[in-house]
């Protein structure tokens, strides 16, 4: 594992895997690794929150374990569950056995199905654990995470406490659709990633879009910045800027004209009302 001596080294390492981090991102990542704390990353969808976790996994050559959050996520999908079918077969095979011995056997690790949180704790090799879109789960579900985030351990009634063999690097992302609990926030370093400046978005496009020229990258960055200033249902994200640049290159467009914007707004915007509003505001 790479050990960084200062935030600048984090920035350079991320650039090597084509993730352009600003000074704040580099500093928070440096502190998270130095202090052994999770990072809670908030910001609009598509600005590079999930990509940061992937980039850090690449930088450290670690496996990325991802827990995709959704409404209704529970312990059996986040932490662990028992392999009930295997347990039942074991019980049927030894119906005449002493129950206390059989119970001890079927509630051993051989019958445990690990889910992302427990897998990140029990794996021998260090990993990057991404808890993606944490704001999608109910407040009560956040309690499942607190022991993992503070102690890097999981308590299983039948087995006891399972502690981390190697501490994972943990990143949580949130699109800020609801307020997260104070208990969760207290355990994390906070990082907000917003929309980039025109210059930084241009550099991102140059790094991530094959064949893009400096001129086209600057045009895309400036037009997207202008579009974001409108009152939209969903403003275009960085990932959509990248898609739009790739679209323009695929269509052989080296200089963006008004008609080009009209013809490709559906790549940049995802709602018809937004497309119509932008077309009208830009008078194209």
C-alpha cells in the first residue's frame, strides 16, 4: 500500500489514474488515510463521488467492495445472513444428533453468507469499501453502519464480534436527498464535491475523453457551465459532460455550432422540459 507524506502526493497519484482532484479532495483523502477515518462525500449526482472510490482502489491496487444503498436495504443484504438451505440440509442429515452440538455446528462460519460490510471487515487483503448513496436508506438502517464505521467490527450474536483483519479505506457517498444522522456524520470526515470550474472541467475532459482537443474541451466546459445556470429539473453532471464530448467526437464535430447543441441536447439533459427550456433560453 502506498503511504502518502503530504496531500500533494495524493493529488499526483489520483492524476496518474485520470482522476483530477482539487486541493480539498486531496487533503481529505490524505487525512482519512492518516487518521484511519471514513469519508462522507456529498454533492450532486455525477460529479465524481463514486469515481473517487474507484480511483483510490486503483491507486492502492486494492479490491473495491461496493454496497449500493436503496430503500429497504436491511441487515441480510448489507452485513450477513445465514445459509438457511445449507443449515436445513445439515439438520436433516443428522436428525438423531444431539441438538446442542448440531446448533453449534450450523451457526458456525461455514454457514455464514457474507455481504459487503462483513466481507470488507473479514477479508485478509486491505480493500476500499464504497457505501454508495447512503441517503437512499432509512434513518434506522444507518444504525447498521455505526459499529463498522467507528470500530471496524461486526457483532454477530451466534459468533461474537468479528474484527477487521485489515482496516478498509471507507468512502460513503450521498446525493443529499435527505439529512443524514448526526451519529453517522460524527464518525466521518466530510467532503463536498460540487460542479467544477470551467478550467477544471476542461482538464477533466482532456484526461477522460479520448481524442478531444483543447478547443473542443473548452467549448464543452463553457456551454455546460452556462446550461447549469438555468433553473433545471436536473443540471448536467460531469459524467454527462464527458458523454456529450464523446458524442460530439463520434459525430465528427470539432467546432460546436448552435445547430450541434440543438441536435445533441438530449445527451446532456435528461428531461424534455429541461431540453425545451435550454433551447428557448439559448435561442437555438
